[in-house]
C-alpha cells in the first residue's frame, strides 16, 4: 500500500483527503490492517468508516478524528 495523493478537503479547515493505492494481492489484508488504526469500524457498501464521535471508537493515530476508506472509485 502506498500514498498516491494528498489534497486539502475544501469543506472543513485542517482536513485532508489521502488516496492510497493498494496492491490487489494485499486487498485481503485491509480488514486486519484497519484494527491497527481504530478500535471500531462501520462497514459501508463501498468501504469503511471510523470516527472518534462513534460510540466506543478510539482512533490510534494522534490528531486523526475520522477516516473514510472508500474501496474502488
């Protein structure tokens, strides 16, 4: 997995969109990797969401308040 692009999220100050490229052979490792980022994930039809405003969710990366992982385009 590698970072392919970082851009400011125009709607909210100090927020950024980070785009990751995930090798097809690593796709099955995405769920286990998520447990290293946050304690609780909401599974969406096209990805995953973790937020420190969700009940019982703890994000382990300092200053990261929400992550929305979209699978595909």
